[in-house]
C-alpha cells in the first residue's frame, strides 16, 4: 500500500496519463477498503470463505448429501424392505444411457443377468447377458410415498420399465434388496443423526460452556473438571456399555434417539470448551464493559452483544463435530450395538460386510464405505474453511 | 517437581472414584440382577440350584440391599481382594478371564502410540520445514484421509484386500499353532509378525493428528526472530531446526499425547473386533450383548483406569519438559 502511494505521487508529478490511471486505481482501492469497513461480519466471512475454493466445493457436496437425505424416497428406486428373493447377491449393473444397436438413441438400459444355481455351493451365479436389455426410464411410476414427508407422490428418479425385472445399479445384498436404495435411505439416518447429535451437544455445550466462561470462579472449575473427566474416558467402551444397556423391546425410533443422546453425552465437551474460550476472551472486551456500564441485563449482554461475536466460531466447531458423530454412529452400528435393523444407516449396511467371505463373493457390500469417507472428509474441509473465515479481521 | 506430582496424583483420585460410579451404574442398567439370570441359566440346563450357594453369593455382592451398599461391596471386593465379581457366561471369576486379554490390549495400544510418534514426528517436521512442497501436500492429504476413515473401515478393507489378493488371513494376533502356546521367543516373534496390522490401523488417525499439530506449532516457531538469528549466525539448516524450534514445538504434542490415549484404546477395541484379536474388544462386546455385566464392568473400569493413569504419566512428562506447566500448580 505504502509503496503504491509513493509511486503514484511521483507519477502524477510527471503529468502523464499513466499517472491518472494510477490515481484511479488507487481510488478503487480506497473504495474497496471502504466496502470492507462497512461490510457486516457475515459479509466479510463470506468473502473470505469464498477464497477457499476447496471448502466451497466441499460445502456444495455436503449440501448435495443433505438433499439426498431429504429426497430419499424420490431418488431411491425401491423401498428399503423390497426383497427380490431371486436376486440374492446380484452384482451391480452398469447403466447405459445410449443404445448403439440401431443408431445412437437416448434409450437408457441395463443388461439382464442369466442366473445359474451352483449345485455345490447352493449359490446363484450371475453372468451379464448382453443379448437381453432391461429398459430403464426416468421419473417412472413406482411405490407411492410422501416427498419430504409432506407431498404425496409416486414418481422415482430412475427405475426399471419392466415390472418383472428389477435393476440393481449397485448390486443386491444377502436377501436380494437393492443396495442403491438402501444406501440412499441410509444417508438420511446417518447424516440426520449427526445433525441431531450435534444439536444436542450444542445445547449442552452452550449452556455449560457459557455458564463456565461467563461466571468463572468455582462453577467454572466444577464444569472444567467435569469436561476433563468426560474426556479422560475411552469413548468406545463407554458407548458400548450404554448402548448395550438399551432395552431390547425399544422401538427403532426410541433406539435412534437413545443413540443420539449417548453420542452427544461425550460430544458436548469440545463444543463447551470452544464456547468457554470465546466467552472468556469476549468478557474482557471493551464493548461488553460498555454495555454493562449502560445498564444492560446479563441476558441482553450475552444474547445481544456476545452471541453474535462468537456465533461464527460456533458454526465452524459444529461443522467439525458432525463428522465425529457420523463416524461414531457408523462404528457403533457396525459393531451391532448402535442402530439395529430394520433401521438402515451407513453403519448397519456395512455390518453386512463384516464377514470376509461375504465380501469376497459380493465386494459391492463395501460401497457404503465411500459415502462415509466422502462425507467426513468434506465436512472436515468445510469446517476448516469456515474456521479460517470465522476470523475475518485476521 | 515433587510437589507437582503429588498434586497431580491427588487430583486423579476423585476421577477414579467417579469412573467407578459410572461403571457401576452401567453394570446396574440392565433389568434384574445377575444372580437371577445365573439361577435361571442353571435351571434351564437342568442343573440343580444350590440355594445355599446362591445365598452366599447374594450376601457377598450385597444383592437386594440398597444400591450404595452394593456399590460399596463391589468396590471393597475389588480393592481388598482384587475380586471383580463373577462372569456367569464363563462360569469363572472375572479376573481369570480378563488379565491375559488386558495385557495384549496394552501391548497393541502402546505399540500404536510408539508407531504414531516414530512416523508422525518426522513427517510433521518435514512438512513444516518444507512448507508447500509436494511432501507437505502429500502429508496434509494423508492426514485428512487418516481423520476421515474410521478405524473399522480401514481394518475391513485391509482384511478383505489381504483375503482377495493374497488369499491370506490377517485375523488374530497369533498363528494357529501359537494361540494356546505358552510364552516363548518363537511366540513373541509370531506376535510381532501379526501385530503391525492393528498397529498401523489404530495409529493412522493419531499419526494424522500428530502431523497436523507438529506442523502448525513448528511453523509458528520457525517465524520467530531467534530462528533468523540462528540462520544469520551461519548455523546449518538441520542444526537450526533441531536446536530450538523443534524442542519448543514438541511441547504441545507431548501434552496431547495423553489426551489421545482414550482414542487409541477405543480404536484398538474396534479394530480388535473386526480382526478378531484376542484382546479386550471382542470379549467386551460379547459380554455386553449377553449382558454379562460384571465382566463388562470390569473391562470398562480397568480400561478407563489405564487411560487415566496414562494421561497422568503424560502430564508428568509434560511438566518435566515445560516449567510453565509446573508453576501453574503452585499458584
């Protein structure tokens, strides 16, 4: 900046056109700076976040994942419990968009299988039959459902046009259920448990972390010891113990909520620490003192003056806490003490891959691992980007 | 230093008491007490139920008495006689079932910690010293991957991969002929042949964390004026690095080493379940699903206590390295 000005000054002395141009660019610079001064904090955050390309891409990716979760019924070709007993462990079929046989036409199809039963292993052997095609349509009529739980509909994004022949774009499982459909429904459970768990953690974290950071003293000491205690426990054995103690007769929904609560019982500590840290830092700020001298109530100081100042940090911490929840749920369900069938989640789907022999015959059972890794990675990058952007004055 | 250690140990005691309470609560969570289950089990197999023995056991564990009496008896049995109760599934005192498995858990966990440091430290230093180089980007990417892939998935993929590619089983900690064998040099060598897989899997996540922490701290240090001074004086680059910045940058990592212990133990358990290791993981899972609560409780208690002790040791180590921490406790 300084060098620019000096250069600009000498240039204008020379009284040439380039000098005027420089002044203009300088004016632009000042204007830009003025824009920065009057921009709201969220505006600044957005500008800074936008520069972090990878984080933006990951943000879009996460948005897509949540859209899949919301519109699962529309995207999934079949319901989760649709069993095609003739197609146990049917391998994935490739979706061909164009038919080359009679010129190039947009006519999506998948090749049919021929099935042979191996008399020794009593297993079905599938081979791709290139002579027989199953026509595939978009926006096909199927099982009726309620879109996002509200709008009644019966169209599905893709589906086999032949009512006799189902299609398995990602293969079928042990019972002949479509893995793609189950994966899509599983997305809903897995990502929502992450959100819900983080929400519960956040409530606990804001309450306890806020009290701890705002009041300080013995209550801060007590809460800090509590956090240290919780963090010193190995989580998995603790979770296992709590999860295994859930009564057998509980419904799927009850287990779902119980697991969420169990996950957030441990997850709140990191959020509480982050919030306490911000509270401690802000408490000493001049504007808080000014508000206090002005006679604002404590509630008003917290909600009106302090909350907006650390909300951005909290959002970043939340984004980083969700992947932790997703991994936890997946691990617990995989071990068989988390969610139980008939609930479909990424973890319960991966449970089918626990048996090496099953995976050896049907490697596509490992596919649910991909969304887990992608979602967790993307949330981590997104959280990193948000955390960097949360401090726009830096 | 001595005063610090004493204070730190004293602080640990309430933690241990709290842990024992939490574990006892978990033991009590399933409906019914274990003796009723035990009696039902005996009756269902046709064994005659010895009322006298049941009465004795009932007295010994204080069943039917108020909960705090039961808790007190449980704790007293553990402290005075090392008696963790009885596993009704194994028909043995809990202690006989767990010690061997606990030992192997500690071995796998400590091996993973060691691996984390041996690998993570140099990578962290290199990626800070050569910031924005290919090695740095590779380390960052690997770090994120290590964070994103749950341990059980890694174990699963490795197991399936080994099975499909080499038709080799990576399950277990020992070859079949050594499973029941007494400890000998050959058995130790066999253990070393198998232990690296769980070691790598469990260590990866924490290696990733360590690399990130070391890199960030070392980068902060490298920007400080004393580093420039050292360079200006003509010290060679490795010497500049090793002399001060690395030593200062290491302190936070040593501090978090203890914090990572719960993660490592958790990871060990999950990987053990997938790979079928003869450690605590699979047994704990089984005891929980069959509601063999005294066994499960003993596992959770001992593992938590081990974790707390591990954290204690790393805190003492940290205070020994960093006088500022020591002083905090004098205040």
